[in-house]
């Protein structure tokens, strides 16, 4: 029974995270209240949509791994 409660908490946390991404990151609501958080959520939303640029160190590591 306790495992069900644990999984329900995890699912609710995931739903709250997705709602936060949508409200602050994609739509831009509450940007004036928490600009740093809104900026980070906007970046995360771009990456989840496939529009974000990958970090430079990740690209360099992939290129060095693939060139071997």
C-alpha cells in the first residue's frame, strides 16, 4: 500500500513540473514575479520541444567519441 502512495506522489510531482513548464516557460505567465525561474523553464521548454541548442561541451564530447 505504501508503494502506491509513493508512486502517486511521484506522478503528482511530475504533473506539477509539466504544468510549471507550460505556465511559466511556454506561455510566459508570472515572468515578472520570478524572472530567473521563468528563464530556466523557458530554456527547458525549448529543449523539450526540440528547439534548443545543445550545450557546446556535449557537442564536443559527442564529436570526439564519434571520431574514434
